[in-house]
C-alpha cells in the first residue's frame, strides 16, 4: 500500500510543480541528445573511413585501368571499373544503372536522416529556450513577491519598533534605578539595530526596483556627519568606543540628502559593529577636498577583513566568516546599499584593511558642491 501511494504521489507532485516537470522533461531530452551526438560521432567516423577506403580502391582501379589501356587489354576494363558498362564493340562506356540508383538511394537516406536528426536537435534547443524563459520568468515573479513581502513586513515592523523606542525613552526619563537604566539602554540599542535593519531592507527594495529619486543639493558634510554620529553615540559609549569627526566646517558636497545620510549612517554603523566584534575603541571620520571631489573616510580599529575581500565585501548578503560561528549582528545589506547608492550618485567607494584584527577604512569620493 505504501509503495503504491509513493508511486501515485510522484506524478501528483509533478502536476503541482509544472516547472519541475519541464525540467525533468528537458533533462530526458538532453540525455537523448547526448546519445544522439555520440551516435553521430561514431557514424561520421565510420562514414569517413568508408569514403577513404572507397576512394583508395577507386584510385587503384584507375591506375590498373590505365595500365590495361596501355597493354591493349579492353576486357580488363570491366573488371577494374565495375561501376561502368563498357562496350568494346562500340568503344563506349556508361555508368551502371544499378550503381547510380544505389548511390542516389544512399544520398537520399543520409539527407533524410540528417533532416530528421537536425529537426530533433532544433526541437531540443527550442524546448530548452522555452524552459529557460519560463524558469527566468518564474524566478523574476518569485523575486518580486519576495521583495513585496519584505517591504510589507518591514513596514509592519517599523511602526511598533518606533513606538517601543519612544516608550523606552520615556521610561528612562522617569526611572532612576541603575538596573532599569541599564536594561532600558540595552532595549534602546536593540531597537535601534532592528530599526536600521528594517531601513536597510526597505532601502534595498527601493534601490533594486529603481524607485530612488535623487535630488542633488549643496550639503554641509560636517553637519550631516555629526548628526549621524549622534545617532550612534549611545551605543558607542556603552562599548567604550570614541568617534572622532575631522571634517572642515566649510566642506560641502553635491548630493541627495537622504542618500548621503544613509551612506554615512551605514558606514558608521558598520565601523561601530566592527569595533564591538574586534574589541576596538576608535572610529575616525575624516574628509578633505581634492580638486572637484570630496574624499571622506570612515576608519576603525576593529575587526578588519582579508585584503582579498575588499571587493566582495560590498556584495549583497556577503558577510565575513562562518555564519554559524559569527557573533557580529547584521544582514550583509549595509555595505551593499552603500555601494549602490554611491554608484547612483556618481561617486566611488573603496575598502582597505591590513587583515583581520587590524581595522578597516572605507573611503568615498563624492562630487564637491560648486562654490556659490
């Protein structure tokens, strides 16, 4: 009974998943095609050897015929040239009708065989293209549904998280007990981390769907940097991390405000997390103008990364080390968002590190604002 039930469940599973059925069908076609190609190779090798042997015999017969001609032995021609009907009385020679018919039949047979087999391979290719197209479309639809789901869930998370943060801040103002203060600050830190995670998910969705509307304007870099530092100041102090801002007052960049704030916030958040994980204690924000561009960097003395990962570190969901053993919080989206926003803003970014345990430095080259 169980064997019969398992046998029935397989076709039902294929009906529920037509893409799987198509893939299995295409796999079967591929196996047949491989066998057909192997047959073609063997057949062509045999045919080539056969033609070679026939030509060798033909050339030998021609040589013998020439020798017979010079010996004035006409009867030998019929033996040496069996594909010809030779008439010594009239001195004429014609192609044997049976040989000509056999040659025509073999030619038609090979042409028909190649036509059918070529048509079969064309069908395999068209089937493969159809399956590939449907798979890509199915994958795109699935990705769109996933993005919509993440966006919806992120929006649903954001409101209660903001409410929890506000309630925690209110309680901290009313309660002086040290343990309550400690637990309250921890709750605030965790809430901030979750809010940043939600913001990163929403930002990723907007970037990948092309819904970013950038409005460049002249922005004071120091003011924005200090504002972002202030958001992380509580968590940094809790872990004995000092954030130094070394940005000239009059330095301005041409950027979209939301984009620049997101880049600064994510770079600073990444630096603080690296310090926490690598037992570092300093984050430094530095900026200077070089010609028509402003280069600002965020450096830390924390976790660091292998020099070979300087490019991969900006990939989506990419995180260093083994996920099962990792203690650093995060989703691997922060630096990916930074890179995408930097590219959209006609800016450049690079990452540097001397290796694990030696900190890291992220440098962004942004267009400077035109002088008023």
